[in-house]
């Protein structure tokens, strides 16, 4: 029998009423189906996103989430490199353009 046990709620930053709700759902897809962690992002009373993570993959998902800050940092660094390269190429291209007399 499907049962839901809410064990944590976290306010969603930069929102008035938003929150993350964490729950364990037993038998979510029918009798003898394995339990899942359910994460619900409540954006408003009418808008929400729901994610079910199989219990066997919780550790792997946590590791991926822990990497998110360093991944964002790497993305920003790479974008900065690309922007710098583009600016350098634009500057070089401007210097090479023929001048009218």
C-alpha cells in the first residue's frame, strides 16, 4: 500500500511561498515496488515540480548534487575564457582591416 512520509521541508530562496518538500514514498508504483525519495519543489500554490529518486540511487544523486557548485564554477570559467578569446579575436580583426585613404 502506497504511503508518503514527509521528513523535511526547506524554504525556497528568493520566493515568497516556495519550498522544497522531501518525502519517502513506499510502494509508489504499486504493490512491492521499491520505495523512492520524493522531492517536490513548490513554486506557488498552482505550480510545482516533482522528482522521484529510487532509494538505490540516493547516494549517487547526492554526489552529483555536491558537484554542482564546482560544475557551475567551471562553466563560468570556461565562458570567461571563450569571451576573452572572442574579444582578442575581435581586436585582432579590427587591427587588420584595411584603412580608407
